[in-house]
C-alpha cells in the first residue's frame, strides 16, 4: 500500500462533488419547484471551479432531464424527476443499466460473491449485454477495494488458478457500489503529510 493511501485511510470527509452529488442538489431545487443556475450547484459543492457542473448540466439538457428557462445567467428547471442520477453521455444519449462497478459490487454482495470471487468471476458473471467488464477492469476494482479494506484474500492464486477474494462482513455497507475517486494532491515526503487541498472526483465506470 502506498504512503499516500496509508495517510488517507481513516480520514472521513464529505465529498461534495461528482454527478451523484450534483444531481442530489439539483433534485433539492426540483422538489421545491425552483429553478437554479450552475452557480447554485457550485455553491453547495467543494470543487475548485464549475466546469464539471456545467458539463453535466449540458448533458442533462441534451438528454431532456432539465431545460433552460432563461439567460444571463442561464437558469434551469428539472423536467424529469428521479432519485437515481441520470447516466448520460456528452452527446445526451442515456446509458442504460448499471455501471461496471455497480454490477461487480452487486455480485460481490450476492450469494455467489459471498462464497468467494475472482476477477474472472466478475468478468463472466457480472457482465451483461449492456455492461461489458474486462479482466483489467475487474482486477483494478478489486485492488481499489482491497487497498481500502473492503476485501480479504480467501485463496491465493496459482499457476492455473486466479486469486479469490471475499467481502468482509462489516464492509457490506449497502447496495450502492463504493466509488473510486481520481485525486490530485501534493505530498511532501519531508513532512510526511499532504499539503494543500486534496481534490477528488469520481472515475466514471
């Protein structure tokens, strides 16, 4: 485990960024039947600028989840209310089904996964017609969860057998897959500490 990962383990802070957070803020306005602007969402987030929020709003507009109601600044109104965050591409097309990480998490928590799973199991049993999981993707998610303390090694791999893992019972935290965040940080090895703000955003699965 890297020094930076060791430093970050055990720290708990709200991550007020990413599409799930932006959508929850947007839905707060929708429930109150209010319009909003990008800066309203930005004000309830901890991102350094509003670029990611504006890009998400553009996707939502193209997909028909929100519509613009004015200019200078552009305001928005939600026209499709739903609890789940819309999964939309930059061109506005909607991604059907669940994401790869969610599909793998579902298997890990289910009866099949509770008896142990390998990366190959995730590829073969969590993939669907809409969601294709590669071996590299499965191995990467397993490593991230293992580094974060979610997994225990059930069986070491051999020449013709991949390693098997199992979710720790107390880490079966709920139905939503743990999100893998990309982070930008400065680590000073002289002080052995992080310096400045840790910026994180979710990797899209």
